[in-house]
């Protein structure tokens, strides 16, 4: 079989969507990369993954593979992405409203939080919040991401006020707001249960709950990077309560700090078990740790930050573990930069997050390509892969077509 015939045969199989029938791995790997052997164990796990989610044990094996076994892992994850989510790549036109940077919780990874007496500390007043919101709406936003530090005296009434303020002026814009730690602390200040807090916040206009404060869901690592935040079990209980009340939300993982590869798998397995029970997660968002300005890095902690292959393996393993249980896996371009985020879309991911205007948390951590992207920039990234960009809402229940137009927008890093 000459090179042209081999390519034509592979393309015919791809176009006919019969990868699985003639064994995806052999088609993409042996025919096109027959000089690079794949281990029998990797082949066995990947073959099985086409029919069922992989076990935590198999995930631990895959997340540690090196060399040529990486290619069929990524190809399998991308194939499953196409089967589950198709060729659309979604994202949301949104803005971050970081209403305060004052935070009583000190995390080793965070470069955003300030003490109340810090000269750079702030709390936005109602006028400033509405001004930010109006600017986003003028640009077509479908979501406000309302986030900030953990204020020492913030109660449920305070968060209700923020929600009512925004919904009063912009009733059709979804609010993706607060964090499990913030909700827990506010419920304590107000003297009510977490369930009652969520009921009130839902009535005030909270649409979805960010999966923040998850970081890494193992108490060993949490004791090092965020000992003052909720524990693993508290995070699980709070998120499940939100889902039971009718507030869906995202699931996140922050990796590349002090955790082990096995703890990354343990985290994803916890997310999987919650989803099997509640079906309340709309998306899974891996967030690579930006360490350059983090307190633990500045204090001398070494070996921080994930490598590029670790990023890709995490996306791929997450797809093989979650499959269609959480169909949407999001790439964080603000953490990875535009170029590598685009590459990560070939490792099992199908969502690009949002335009993210005003993400001061990521900006403080050193976001490589800034913290705001245009619809054109994100669309260009997607079309360059031969896939279809489409806007969505917070819950993935409404989608908004994007007109195809010629554009000189290029994928560049600052």
C-alpha cells in the first residue's frame, strides 16, 4: 500500500464514520504510525474505553503513560468527543464581575486575594457592578460570572442583594455565581443551613454554581494549598445540596501544584460519582495551575506547573472516565493561552469556556494571553480545526449560531 493509497483508505474510513467497526486504534495508529509500537496494555484499555467508561485503576495507568502510547490515547479521546459532542465547539459570551478582592481565606495558589487594610483592596458598589454588567450586555453577553474573595462578614442577604441588583436590571442574563466556600461561610454568618441558603439564592436569581473551591479533592493536597477552605467532604456535600435544590453548575479541577497524578484521577472519580447521583454538573473544567505569582511559588515551592503532555493526558483521561455522563469538557484558554487551548481541543474537549471579560483572578495569576477574548478570536480557533463554533448559555440549553465571515484574526500569544 503506497502512501497516497494508505491516506485515501484512512480518509474513506473517517468519512464513513466506521472507525469503531474496523478498530479505531489500529486504523489511526498502526496504519499511519506503524513504526511506533503501542503497548498491549494501553491497546486493551483504549479498546475497552470505546464501549464503557474506564476504571480509576485504568485511568491511573493512562495518566502516567509516556512516549508513543500518548498518540492513541489522544486519538481515542478525540474520537469519543466526536461521538458524544459532535463537531461543535461551544463557548459563552460572558463577563466576570469580581465584586471584591478582600478575602479571609489564604490559599497558597492565589495571587488575587487581599487583606481588608491593603491599599489595593476594594469592594465594588452597586453603581460599579451595574456599569460592568451594562458593558458586557452591550457586547452581547449571556452570562455574568459573579465571583470575589470571601468577605469576613458576608451573609446570605449580601449575596441575595447582588443577585437581585443584577436580575433587576438584566432579567434575561444568567448568573453563574459564588463558590461552595462562600456559600458555606455566608450560611454560617446568617445562621441558616446550606440548603436554605441555596433556596434563597435560587429565588434571588442564581442560575448556576461555579465549581470553584474544588481545587484538588484530596485532603492531603488541600492541607498544603488551601487549608482554610472547605474540606473534600464538605465540598461534595455542598455541591450535592445545590444540585438537589435545582442549581446545576460546573465541576473543576486545578492541577499542576502539589498533587500526584493519582490524586488527579481520584478527583475525577469523585466528580463522576457525584454526577451519577445528581446529574447536576453541566461541564468539567480542568484548570492548569499558573504558578508564577502564587504564594507557594514565591515562598520557594519547587516543581510547580503541569507540562504540556500532562495537560493533554488529563483532558483525554477525563473524557475516557466521564464519557457522556458529563458530555462537555472545557478548555481554559485563559490558563493555557490560545495556541495550546486549541491543541487541547483535539484531546477530548468540546468547549472553550467564555470570552471572560474582566477575569481579575486569572489576570493576577499571570494569564498568558490576557483575560478577554473576542467572539472572532474564539471562532477562528475552532474553524482552524475544521469544527463549528457556536455560542451557548450557562446551562447548555440554548445555542446561538455564529455567522461565518472572513477574518484576519490570528491565533497569537502575547
